[in-house]
């Protein structure tokens, strides 16, 4: 089983002007991320705008991305869907194309009870050809799966959790009740969150699409306990996080990431419909921040 530790970049979904998957854009983005030293990618996650992907688009994205990664890094494929037959199809597809793990949020719209959450993930664990990662993002789903973490951690083939809740205290409290190892990867751009969760083995930062080398160098500095260098990297990352407040609409942070990618020469297109394209002032703000980080005109 491949390691989940390190920087797992949640890939943007490169698209054409017509809103279809840009195959060459996917391969270019994968290479940009991995050649900069990240330990893996998460495909079709929240940053990949998975709710707006058709089944055909999802299959193309996953096949192209996993194929480009090959066996050089870790691949986590988000198979989330409200329909169990669709989740089954996606689990099988992810396995057939060679992914390492699948992840899933709970089905949306009707908030699930704890018993239903356990039954949902137990079904995935039983039927999935790949190890299962519980994807906890209650601000989107309305359900906090940490309330049943103990039961999930004891379920065969459930190997860990991606927690994007931003509530580290509740996470640590849930982890303290466990009697067996249960690795957690944190959905967060600020790498300092790793210090807040002892069980965390890695982070899943959307900004790693834009600054994969910076995150990779930060990870190396952290492992070498070079605190001065980690502080410098953290400040650069926080300057980009501040841009999120200038975005508009439902996918403001994704606007920032997509604009930044265009500015550095890795084309990924606009947010998926009905997400709004980035406003012009945002482009100039992102350009200014990137130029300070890169110390060169952009």
C-alpha cells in the first residue's frame, strides 16, 4: 500500500472553453505537480469541482490523470456521488485504471444519521477493490463523520480519513478515542495545521496546484526541523490565501487557483459551470502576490 504522508495535491480539473475535460491540460498539470516534488494527487475532489462533472467527464479525468502519474506517486480518486450504483461504477473504474485509494463524502441532500453513515462506508469498504478513505467535509455535506470515527476506524478496508472540517479540536478529541492507528490527511492550505493534529500524516492543499515546489520544500524543511525556512514558506503561502477573500461567487478560492495557474503558464480554464470566471481585479492581485513569491515578473 502506498504511503499517504506528505503533500497530496487536490488537482484542479483542466477544462476547454466548451467546458469539456482538457486532456493535454490534465497531463501538463500532473507533470507540473509531481515534477515539483509532491508526494501524490487527489483527483476529482472539491478543488476539482467534482459535483459538476458528468460520469463521462469524471471517467476521462480519472483515467488520464492516473495514467500520467503511473507508479511514481500516490493517487487518491474521489468517487463521491449521491447514487450508490454510480459510486460502485466509479470504484471499479478507479481500480481498473490503477489508482491507489478511493475517497468519498457521504451522499448529500438528506442529512444522514450516524447509523446511516456507518452503513454507507461499510458498504463501500466491503465492495471497493481499493482501500477506502473517509472524506469529511461537514461544511459542504451537513454531516460530520468524526462522530463515528471509532466505528469507521475498526472497519476492514477503511484505512484513514481526509478531514477538511477546519475544527482541529473536535478531530483530536475523536482521534483520542481510537485504539488502533488511523492516519489522517488534512484538507488545508496552511501547512502549520499539521502541528495541531498529532495523527496527521500529510496535507491536501489546493494551493499546491500553483506552488507545488514551495510545498515540497516546506515538507522537506519540516522533516529536517528547519524552522526558519518553514516560517518563510508559510508566509508566502498565507499571502496567497489572503487572495481568496477577493474572489466572487460560490467558488471564490477556485477562481484564485485557476487565475494563478494561467499566470504561471499552466492553462486549466475557467471554473466549471455554473461557477463564475475570475473578475479582472482578482487577476491583478494574484499577479502581484505571485511576483513577490517568485521574485520575477509574471
